[in-house]
């Protein structure tokens, strides 16, 4: 219901809430009073969890930081430096490639990756007439795929924990890190998505709805012609990347892989915002009142994004209570050839991530299901874990209710539904390539 409504009425908030409401009614046998009590309990429970509050706070603080960077003139200075002074960016292709490279290099956290590549890419894409939908596609197709391939981040911590749990239960033998590294080599969707995105930029390939995507400059970029030192943009971005590593190290008690992703990005935004205040006001780029009003204005713009994330978490919780993932997995366990196991796990994970809007939730459900299935059928365990990772990222990419989809749209200032429609053909191509690879490798291994 949520997905159909999102595609039909293009109102993501209404769609997510409607899906959540329907799920709550199903869980409570359509009893009116019990359902609304359960709905209140659901949101109370969500808002009492520290990681959710930090994630929502992160979304709002991002609005402040992006608004301040734009107002400072740092973006204009950066565009002038690389486009005119150094002549490094001279076309729509090179503008998109810069965002692509940033997306690949900054692998520590998918949200930070999308935000940074979007912030840098927006003014350059405006200059060369690139649609915001194409920029959002590049942001989204590098963030999660690279984060799931270079697992020195929260993604790796989650997957390592899930694999370790199966080791302690005696389901498999070996070293968790070695198994995870082997599984990453079978993350065919992430690899395919990166290649397809690269080719689409290099050859200027626009397919499906992307052909009709128009370039529309934001009102801010048209009216604000201020240009200042590029360091007003580069310093905050550098701080965000460095502080995420530092806080992952701190929250993980010296182990980055055990750090808290939600705490790290939240504290990163707070500290970055504080240093921006000292830097911008100290160098007289802004007055205290201008800094405060700009930060507040940016935060207000991102409140709807925070609400969308909250409703995305709510529908994910409801689908978990409905046991949607376990039901889908049970359908595949009957009369299944070992040669098709990895491909079926990939499809199930894709469907689950698409329906729930969460790749991490899909990993949490499917890894404990996929490993026993692989062991029981004497299949390649690492290949099946790779299928779960690939399916989770694929379904998440295609879903209009995914938090990474929403954040990538936010980073590029593109409507969520437009981003989903324009990205879908590329994601499906990458998904088909991954599906064929899983079948082929199953026969060879």
C-alpha cells in the first residue's frame, strides 16, 4: 500500500503513514481502538530509542550545515577554483564524475557519502545543465554500494555481528572476518551498480524516465551569487569525514567496526556545526545573527525529511512484527535446487528490502536464514551471504520508502518519487546482471 500510494499520489509522508496504519490494523485484527493504541505505542517506542532520535537529529542538523555552506559562498569559491582557475571541470560529464569519485572515496557512512557528493555536485550540475535526478542517481548509486563493499564502517560491523552470531550457534565454522571478506567478493549488485553508473556518466546514457528529467536550478543558487574562499565548503566536509572515523573509534572502544553509526553521525554534525560557527563568525564571513538565522532556516527545511525517516522506521517496525521477511524466506526453502539457492536468496532479499525500505533490516532477517539454508544444502556460505548483501542494497535502491533513497534525494534537492522513477531502470539493469552472476557462480563453485 505504501509503495503504490507513493508512486500514485507522490506524497511520501501520506504513503508511509497509510502503510504503517494498515499494518497496525492487520496486527490488531482490524480492531479500531486497539489499533490506535498500538499506533501510539509504536511511535512512542520509536521516539524513545536513542539511535532513532540521533538519526532524526542528524537529518535536521544536515539542513543547517548545508544551508551555512551555501550561504558562506564556499561552494561558489570551489566551483570557481576547479572550473575556471584549474579548468578541471569543464563539462556535464566531469561534473558528475566529481560526485561519483567523491561517492567512491568517502566510504565510511552512506549518508555522509550521499550528502557530500550532492553538496559538491549541485552547483556544478547547475552550471552545466545536469538534471538533479541524474545527480541523485549518482549519489545513491555510489553511497550504499561502496559502503557495502569497503566494510570498514557500520555496515561491516552489522554484518560481522550477524556472522559471529551464527558462529557462536555452531551453524558454521571459521573466522568471521574471513567469511565477511569472502562474502564481499560476491557482492555482485554493488559492483554492477558502480560499473553501470560509471558507464552512464561516461557515455551520457539516459534511459527510461531519466530522458525526460529536466534541469531546474534551485532558487538559492540562482539568487545567491556570493563567492568566497572554497575552504568555507571544504573544511566542513573534511570535518564530517574525519569526525565520523573518530567517533566510530570512540563509540567502539577503539574498534571502528564496533562503533555506533547513529551516534557517530549525530555527534559529527554537532561538532562540525560548532566549528563552523567559530570559523565563519571568527573570519567575519557571517555575523552571529546571520549564522543563527541561516542555521535555523536550513534546519526547518529538513524537518519534513526527518518526518519521512521516522515514518520509514515505523513501517519497517510493522513489517518486522508481521514476520514478512521470515514468510518470504520460508517460501524458498521448499523444493529448491542448490544451484539456484544464491539467486533465490538475492531475489528474496531484494523483495524484502523493497517492501520494508531497509537494507540493514534485510541483513538482520536474511543472514540468519541464508546461512543455515546454505549449510543444510551444502552450498557456498560466503556466496549466499553475498547474495543477501546484494539483494538488500538492490531492493533498498528501488524502494521509495528507503532512508538512503530519501537522503540521496535530499542531497541533490530532487523529489523522492522522481529520483525513484529515474533511477529504477539503471538499478534493474544492475540487478539483472547480479542475478545472472549468482546463477553462473553457483554452477562453477
